[in-house]
């Protein structure tokens, strides 16, 4: 008989490189519905060393990437153990971890997240559920986004669930199926140009608001062919480097003007996906970018809902915790309607200490 309650630590590292998100969560299943309670959560910021390593890893040789995977697995183990000790967390059913995406080329049948090695389970002494994307790509899917199963099971009262992290992605119900896809890059670009101005990120979008819109650059960004493709579709750093950063650098305009123009680009691409008079739950770091949210409200006639900070900041750690629970139960945690895989399936690997 399957358990009805699970005590989980969810772990997430996103492409925006904010840090490692850790959340202690209790899930319970009653009356055919999943409920959750986030008991404690925190983000461990990346040092400049780790930011540089994770940014540059896309260019590493296979051997150097394997060494980084080992080092990063050690780093994750250390931070998970610190979190467990700090919050005096006892009787954990599993640690459910996304790892960190380095390479994502589903069109070539390939995706690679570091920090999913079996040694993490041995080091921390707990069951670990991880490596959720590879199986989906092997089944012909995009391997992303994976969060929509959590949107469906935990946040079904909203018309759209919109996450503004390294990439902006959304999920929604259409004709009885969950549909989801990456919309455009977001903080992976904004943070880079905020850093050029000496900031970790563009707080409240103030830097963007101080810049001037470059109509020519905006037109080129909006004309990129990805935006005309039909879902399922997903984005990776490789695409951003090839198509976005090359355009931005070639523009030779100030970082403030790039931030202003790219923020407008994000708002335009988001608005294109949202039907009028809909409720939109917004999470991820971009939910705090008040200038971006203001521009979105101007372009899309939607009801914007920004939830409590623990959900804004830790929704992905929360949902990867749920993906791990579903894997432990042998239940579907990856939707073919979202990723384009051959079938719904229960993705991920389980490692025991």
C-alpha cells in the first residue's frame, strides 16, 4: 500500500545561477488531491568561482566535465547536509534533486545535468531521487519543462502558471491536456547585463527602466524563428549564446539600453502566450521585477497573481520534490503532452545509501 504522507527535501539549481534552492516539504495525498506544506527553505548563493564554472562548463571537454560533475556532486552533498542539520530535519523519505543543466540539446537526443551521481546518496545517508530529464529525451521528448505536472497537481486553480527564472516558461490546460513550453530567455540574460553594471541582478527592474528602448534590436529579437515554432519546445544556454548574446553584443549599445530592450522583448513574448481575462500565477525571481511585471500588465489583459515568497522563490524545488515522490510511487511525473515524448512516464533515478 502506498504511503499518504512524505517528508522530502527538494533541491533545485536553475540557469539564472542565483544559487542552490533547498526546501523541506511535507506532501500528503487525501481525497484524490495532493497538498503540500513548505516547512523551511533557503537559497545558498553561488560564489563567483561556481558561477564561472557553471557558465563555462558548456565549453568543457568530456573529461573536464566529468571532473566538474564529481566536484559539483560533492558541493550539493555538503549543502544538503548543512541544510538538514541547520533545520534539524529528521526522518526524511527522500532528497529529490534536479542537479544543474550544463548541456541541453534534445533535438540531438542529448541532455546533461551535473550533480546526479549516486555518491550523493552515500554521502548524505538518505535516499536520493534525481536525473529527471534524461529518460524523457531518450523517449523522444524535450526533457523539459518538467514542472507542469506539479502545476497540474498543486496549482490547478490558475489558468496559467508562469515561471520567470533563467528562462520564462508557462503551462496551462488545453482540450483536457497539460501544455507547457519555454517562451523565451529571461534572467539568464538580464542577470548577465546587470552584472556588467556591478549588480547581481536588476532589482525591481530599475536598471532596465533607466535605459532607452532600441527599436531595431527589439525587432531583431522578436523575429527569431524559435518564437514561431509550435510546442513542445525548450531552450538551453547553447541557443542563448548563439542567437541572443550575439545579437546583443553586435548592437554595441549600453548595458542599460540592452536591459530596457530585452525586458520589453520578454514582456512581448509573454503577452503573446496569454489569453485575455485569465488568471496567471507568476513565480521565479522575475516575479520581483516590478518593471517587467508592469510592462506585461500593459501588454496582456490578465489577472497577475504573485503568491507568498516561499512559493515564488521555491516553487521549482517544491515541484521537483513532488516529481521525486511520484517516482517513488511509480506514478507518472512526466507528461508527453508537454515534452513530446512517446508516452507519459515516471522519470528519474532512485539511489539508496
